[in-house]
């Protein structure tokens, strides 16, 4: 996208502020902000790194610690249903990524789940293939894990630009690892088309949903995705370091061979046998004892989605980011920032990334003025728009504050 260009008769501060007020008044999702605990006077646009605190989580966590752990002790594995939490919460999360029940298991970190998925994908792929296509701009850990999984499975990592990934797929492609949304730029990649292309050549897809789940429709089942992973502490608001999830499409579950066959994924975990027999279904994606404190905090956090459609969230996300870009164009002097996020809705996630000189210092100044986004090297200001609790007045204030810094 080119530099924002002010136009003759461009809206002024009063016009934009009044429009923001009217848009918030008409917003059917505005009431959802009450489901979150946010500091007064702060515009929080970093939910693409750490989501805000859902209001139900503190009391739930206190109950887990004081009663379930403190009073019931080990009985809570049965009486408080701790044991079934990974698959139960997986089913609660599943509609947000377009998955039917029984295909999502919660636990471990994104990195650990990615390792399971990539090695499992290589073992599902047709024999004799040698390539693992990997998003060249992926989050660094994804690249590290992919390189290790490739070494273990005898594959060769081939970095690709997702825009050209379909053309790079062929009869030698075993696994395709792509990000649904680029973490730096906010570019949304074409999951349906790229998944179709991979299936056409017999390759197994692994999608990283960290920057899309909870912000836009994913449609894992509808689009025939094979495997997917994601975190829960961004748009899903599960809390710092909350457990990640692994999606294993139903058609692959019987053949999915996890490289981390822990006792929790055993068909009969308390038999304590020396040989491993995987559990049926996505439960075989479990490894060790679940992190119950953060797991149950996540379960409470997902209550914030009750009665909310992802489609409505997506519509508001696009409206918010459009309005923010309009305000930036009006408030920020020409040439001081450049959007690196695609203007087209079909290619935009739920963040706006602006390139500018001294980006680290600019973001520090924004934060000092109560507008919290984040910085990515070398020159990117990132603003994440979480429609469950971000409004149009937030977008207007953030852009106006940015303009004051450059003024």
C-alpha cells in the first residue's frame, strides 16, 4: 500500500471523533467490552501479542486454586474433570477455527504442537517425497522447528513466499507449512486456495493460526486442512503462556503418528505398560500431564465468545482497520509512515503494520501516552485490533496520538 495521502476536504479531528462515536453507538459488538477487564484511559492495540483479561477468569482461577486444588486435592482429576480438560476445551475452541468436535486437543506450547504436526505430517505424506515447503517469512520458531523436523524425517526445507507457494508444490512435496496471517505485516494468506493446491499434489498441509484464530473465519473442516496449530493468548485471550492447540482432521486421526508419544496420549494411560498404544482420535496428540491452572483459565476465557459469531468479528475488524487507516491518513503528516499491511480486505488480517523511521522510539512514546501497540524490528509499528474489546474511538485516538508525535 502506498503512503497515506491527505486529500482536499479530508475529515478533520472533530469529524473523525464524531464519526467514531456514532460507529461505536451502532456497533452490536460494543457491549462485549464489558466482558473484559481493561485499565481506564488506555487504548489497547496489542491483543495480537497478548489478549486482554476476560472478566470471568480471576474468579475461576481463584476457585481452581483454593477449592479444586486446595480442598479437593487429587480428587479434582475426576471430580472437577481435570483429566478431560484438553479435549473438552478443544471442543469449546473448535467452532472458532471451523472444526467439528473431536479434532482439537489443547495443551503444550505452539512450538511443541508444531513439532508434533510437522513430524506427523511427514509420516502421513506419500513415501519417497523429499521436500517440506515452509513460509519464508514465518515466525522464527516455526522455521527452527521445521528445520529440526525435516532433519528427523529426511526431508529438505524449501523456503517459499506464500504468494508463490502453489506454484512451488509438486510431486516431490511432502509437507507444506504456512502461516494464515503474517505476524509482521498482517497479510492474510489464501488458506482455501493453498490447501486445495497442496491436496492436488498429495501433500499434507500444516497451518499456523496464531494470528488468525479469534480474529477471522478459518474454516479448517470446510477447506480440507490436514493439520493446524495455534496459540490461545492472542485473539483468544487465554492469558500469558496459555496452552496452545493441535488440530488433527478426523480422516487422519487413525494414522497420525505423534513423535512425542506421552502417557497422556496412551489408549490406557493408567495401565502403565511399557509399550505405547495411541489413544483414539485427537487425544493421541496429548503428551504429558496438562497444565491445569492455565488450562482452566483458558476455558473461562473462552466464555467471552458466548453468542458471538466469528463472521461478525471479522466484519468489525475490517471496519476498524479501514477507519484507523483513514484516521492515520488525516492525522499523520504525509510521508512519515507507510502501511505494509495490504489494503485489500481479502489479504488483510486484524492488524495494521506501519513502517517508519525510529519505530522503536515512536512506539515507546505512544505507550507513554496510553496507546499500547508493539514494535517489530527493524521499522514496524504493529497495531492489533481485537473487535471484542476495541472500538472506533480507540482507533481514532491511536491515530490522533500518532499524529501528535509526528507533528
